[in-house]
């Protein structure tokens, strides 16, 4: 799994039939210090994440397993909305502090 920040929504009116009804998000991966990386990912959203939230994203074959159907053409799935990230004694991210 990787940590990412939701940057926006991806809207597609024409999709592979197995992806109909799937919400897609544009994610920007972040490093261990919480700094944005120059890497983006489009992911299916299973948890209702919104723009600017930090999320956990599962990629590769694990993404297809999370959806419960290995026939879906998914390479990334948002599996959790992050409340906080702490490394040793340092708070890297806190959702509650973000909205103050």
C-alpha cells in the first residue's frame, strides 16, 4: 500500500462495462515526510474519499482482489481514508488539523 493525497475526480461517461458505477479519483503519491511526489495514480474509490484527503491506495493485483473480482481492469483502489500519520514522535499528517 502507498499513501496518497486526493487531487481530484476522474469522470468518464464511457467505461468498460465492469467499471460502471465505479468512482475514480486522481491521487498524488506522497513521501515519508508527507511531501508530494511527481507521481500520480488513478484509483477506484471504495471508501468515499474526497479532494485533499489522505488515503491508502492498494495497487497491482491486490487492487483487483480488493474489488472481489479479478476480471475488473483495476490497477489501484483506495482502501482507507487516513486519520493521521506519525513517524516516531513526529506527526506527519492529521486529518483533524487539516480542517481547522
